[in-house]
C-alpha cells in the first residue's frame, strides 16, 4: 500500500499521544455543588445523588477541608430552607441558610471560591423559580427578588453569583444592584442556555424543589433549540455576564461548541444531576468502568468548548486525576 497519510503514526506510543493531545482535564476546571440544610449535626447522603450529602452548617468544616485538600478551588452553594412562602423570603434573608453557610465557609477557608445559585424554587411554597401571578411566573416582579437574593449572598461574602432562574433581564438587574452597592468586582456566571430538561430530576429530589403545579417550560428553554441559545448568550453578555453557561452538558455538547465558536467568553458546562445519577446507577450494576467513563465524559465537555465544569463527580475526578 502506498499510503502517505497514516494517522496511526501519531498513536504509536504514550509519548507521542501525549505530545499531540488537544485537551486535558484539570482540577482547576471544577466547581463542586454543595447542599446545605438547617439543623445541627447533619451529614446525610442524598438518596438521589449518591456520595453527595446534605450538610448542616456545623458539619461543613471537614467537607471544606477535604475539598480543598483535593485541590478543588470552587464550590457552588444550594440551600434548603426550613420555611417556604409565596415569595421565597428565606432566599434573601441575610441570616438565611446560604448566607450563614457562606460566612462559615469563608471562616474555614477564605481562599475557596464560593459561588451561589440564585433562584427561588427551593424557597417558594409553589416550587417555581419566581413570583406567581395568575398561574404564570411574572418576569419583571421576579427580577426585584433575584436582585435582592444576589445582593444578600454577596454581602455575606459570596465571590460569584449564578442566576439559574431564566427570567429575562436578570443579569442586568443583578449587575445593577451589585454595582449600586459597591460590589463592582463580583462576577456573574449566567445560566444562559438552561433547558427545560428531564435531567434535573435527582436534583429536585435533593433540593426539594419540584414545581407544585405545571412545569418550567415557560421560562427554561426548549431542548429542540440551539439558535435560541446563542440569542440568550448574547443578551446575557450585553447585560454584563462574566461567564456564560450551558445546562445540562452531556446532551448539549453541540450547544457548548456553537457558543464557544461564536463568543470569546469563559464558558461553563453544568454536568447535571441526571447525568450523574445515570452513571452512578450503571456503575453500581457493574455495567461500566466508572472512573474511565466519568473522565471521558468530563473531557468531552472540555473538548466541546467548556472552560469550567460544574459537577457532582468533582471530588472523585480530582482523586483520579491525581492518580493518573
Ligand atoms: C434551580 C436549579 C436547578 C438546578 C440547578 N439550579 C433545578 C431546576 O431548574 O429545576 C439543576 C441542577 C441539576 O440537575 O444538577 N433552578
């Protein structure tokens, strides 16, 4: 055979494969989600998200130390309040669960980057991500609340806020209130292309945030669309987003790539609860090699164009990367 081009030349041994490798996973890419609950002495495994836990604030110390010892430098906080009402008032309570958790984490390790999810669904008694008027989430009314929630988290010491509600105009509303209060240096990571996805099921079980009626399709995006994702990203950038996000990740790698090709912005991928749970379940049945599958999956998100990966696998992946 007279073959001039032989791609296998570059796969011959480890050294040459290492030389030409285009992407690599790094522990610095990870944000680890953390769930905090009211009460004392609680470290309880989350049934729908095995190997992830609900922590009361007094039990955070070991976890934070473990996370930082693994080299993970960022967490994303989710709070489970013990009171819910129509306007999610615990979400912007300066002494709410997330606000106290931020202060505690900063006491344990001031260098750990603390990002917070800005949304109302864990805090409203109807389980929707905003204020309800006539069975519909009222966009502009909700913006006022989201801004207050973000301000309250930042006052408590959050380094970055991540609005996940999908209201129109929330990035501008949050940027404005932060700037008016002198928090010009606090970054906003926008859940820009957040789809109305079935992959959030295990999270909603973990966060007790299942909508009491209807679904989230009037605010989260239709999984069929990707041009629309570019429009959402563009709006968020115009409104002042510092980082944009695609969520979920695995079924939306094409969207990640399109955004990376079209905007020179830091891009996050949220490797969501359903994606995590599927792998955990298959691994438990002995059907897959969990370590290899997880590392391959996270690498595929980076290859698609993600700079940051929010993942429940972060601690395992950090351990495995150390072993490699
Ligand atoms: C809050 C929020 C959700 C997730 C992150 N923030 C749930 C939802 O939109 O219903 C899902 C995360 C996951 O599935 O891992 N709105």
